[in-house]
C-alpha cells in the first residue's frame, strides 16, 4: 500500500518536514497533528498533502501518531508562555559560568514540556563545550530532557527578526523564507551589484539571501548577450562592449573613432558579433584606389 505523505511545519515560518500519515487519510491542510521525530514527539501543522510519494529517506518515514486535541493545543501554548522566563534563567547561568563568545538565542519546549531545547550561537568556528550549562539547566528543569543546539548566523537573524538591510520592516527570513539557499559572490557579479560589503551583506553578516531572487533571470539573459570588452557590429558601426544590461537585453557600446565617454545603447537584435576573418575579407574586397601596389612595394 502506497504511504500517504504529508508536509508538517513546526513553526510559522519554518522548514517543511514530511511524514507518513498512515491511517489518517482524511487529514486536511491547517489541522494539527502529533508526530514522531528524532527529538521526541512534537506538535505540527499540516501544510501539504502530497499526491505522489517521494523516495523515502534513509531509515524510512517517521509517522503521524495522532490528531492533536484541544488539550494538546492548550498545553503547547502554556509551555510556550514559559519560554521567555526559561531563556532569562539560562542566560543568567551562562553569565555566572563566564563562558565567552556564546549567546543563548531561544528556549523551546515541545508541546507537552517533556523536552527543552536551548538554541545558541558562537562567535568562532570552534565547538564550545556547554555540558556544564546543560547539566545546570537539567537540574533546574528536571521534568524535561534538556539539550543545547548550535545554530548559524542566518538562523539567528531569522529568530530575532528586525529591519532588513534594505529597509523593509521585516527581514525576508522572518517573513517567508523557510529554507536558506547557498549564496555566492558570483550572483552579485552577474547582476552588476556593487561588491562593497554594505551592499551585499545582510544583518546576519552573511551574503544577502535576496541575491538569488533575480540571479537566474540575469544568468539566462547574459547567455544571449556579448561579454564586456567584446567587439561587435552595430547599425552605427563597429565598437567595443563596455557594459551589459541583461534585463532589458541591451548592451552599451563605445564606437570606434568616437570621443571616449560617448556611449550608445543597442538591443540584442541590433548587434552582431565582430568576426576578425570577416573584417579582413571586407577590407580585402575594398577598392585600392591606386594605392595597393605602393603598399605592397
């Protein structure tokens, strides 16, 4: 029997995880369920019902255990309301232990309070031992299984929220980004964006996520346009490409013989690549006007 795979999200703007709904074939989007995860049972919202089952992950699909009850939802909200006080306690203990370069970003209970996870970030790349802090928090909150989980700069920015570097009231990561795509400096270059750190770096200190939004459109448009410094033939004569505007499919050309700084824009359909052999053929076909013999002599 083909498994019924559904997509579950554990937070409002979080990743989608897939589970086998088993016998719960009548689940609807927007319902809440209790699912089995590697970190215990969790409460999640159904946001996706797949019509075709993808290839199962290594170890097989995790299961939907049951529908969430009103009591589960109320219990989840009760534990969520306690997270701020727990976070303050953890930060205070960290300060007492004088551990440098670590920030506790968030405390998270699962829906029934049986697990407590502290999300933290560190300044360096070295792994920091927080066993003493974990043990201390485990002693205080002994009814829950306590764990410490390190997160990256982008996840920190997503959790903290705030203004975007572009001026938006909320950063993209806190509004709609559920996954972080790999970003490279190549994407900024392809779009002609200044490589100044203030222009391409987000509030997290990493390359801005928005650099990928229009990258594919620019990359596709550039395939049909000549590169900078290439010679082309235009309706006004031959010249050299000094700039490319991919989204309008135009190039800026400095024509031969014109004053430096005078520029002309041409659409892709108005230009042809300059061919050196064709240029030589044209020159050879030109009339000599009586000077050919002198040049050979």
